[in-house]
C-alpha cells in the first residue's frame, strides 16, 4: 500500500511520517495541494491519502472533491482528512466533500494506525472486486470484455501516435480430446498452465485475455505484423516445449495462432483485425496445427490491357 501525506506543517508532517516509518509503510510527502493533485493524476496514484484541511495551492476540501472525480475511471483512493477542527459540522463537511475518514490534530498514534488499517482493508476489497470484474476466474488473464476494451484503447492510441498495433489469436490444439480423455479437471489445468506461459513471455504493457473456451487473445502495442509473428512463434515454442503435468498424465500442448496488424490492414478497425486474425488462425489449423499464420497484404492484380 502506498500512502501520500499532504501536510504543510513541518511539525505535523514529522509526527505522521515518523509513525509511517516505524510501521514500515511506503509513503510520499508533499506540502502543497497543487503538487499533491499532480501526483494523484499519475497512472499509478497512491492508494491512501492523509490530507490536511488547510493547504496552499489547493485546499484540502477542494482536493478531496478532485480525488473523487478520479473514481470515474475506476481509480479509488482512500482519503483521510487531517484537521484541528473537531465539530460535528466539520466532520459532515469533510465527508460531503468525499473524505472516507476524519482524524483530528494533534494526531493520536493509535488512532492513526487504526484509520490506516481500516483503509487498507477497504482498498484490498476494492482491488479484489475490480480484479474479479475484469479477469477470468480460471486463467487469471483479462476476461473477454476487458481484453476487447484494452484492444480498443490500444488501437485508438496507435492511431493517435501513428504506431502499429498487432493482435494474436491463439487456440489450443485438440483441446476437446484432452477434456474427453482426461476430464475437465485436467483441461482446466492445461488452460491455467498455458495462460501462465503466455503471460510470462509478454512485455509489461502487452495485454493477454481469455477470448473464449480454449482461445486466447494477445494485444501487442507498437508491433508490426512481422514482429508480432516472430513473437507469436516464440510463444508457440514456449508452450510446446514442455508437457503440462496433470493428475492423470503429462499432456503435450501446442497452439495454433493467427496474427493481424494495423500496418498490413491499414484502417485498424477492430472488427477487421479480429476477422482477419481468425481467418489466419483457421489457416494455421488447416495447415497442420502448432504453427503461426500471419495476415499478409492483399495483392491486387494489374488489369490487362
């Protein structure tokens, strides 16, 4: 858990950070509301904010309201207001502005720790619920809705930045035979192991999702079709290298893969990319499986005179 302490009083700042150090918590300290707001808008903002009411730049209440606007994008930051005010009306004002909790100054050590522990539990619950809503329960990869949303975002980003985006559709070969001969428990183990190997060979900003059944979708930002094809073949080799160990047998597993990229298809429409990648995957299956097929540019024959 990462904590941001927003406090302009050096004395109060020292009291709070001394406790955080003693409890071995990760924290950042700023003394200005505007600087805090800049940090809070980062792609990876802090999880919890200890926020002074009176601040230069942007006051605590206004900053609290701004923090709540970040929640529209799914980012929830637990906020504890710190103030010398102790009237019930002030507590209600802070809560109305979006504060999750309230701590009066001078800060009591035990009370501070209790507030942080409560915040930690709520943050972990929020993260757990978010993960469950966006990930496939079995494979722990992105679920279909989320991988499609990620593909749309990357296509939009690629268009703005004039950079290619490639996608890979991958299907486990003869998966039905695994289920039929060894049972669904073995099939589930194969799915989980394949997903783990897929994830292990991707860059931090690549996306991997379960597209449906035994089919996976990979999104590779910044990759041309040729580069994505080479990376897909490396992944194919990684999957096929070692059999998956199940309770009943060691199961050899291979993937057939279809690759499509915006550098070849040009318009970068999501539906076109998926359709062409699916066609390439079908060709890989027809050609013997355990291989990669890459969508090539269409060759237009010159008209004869």
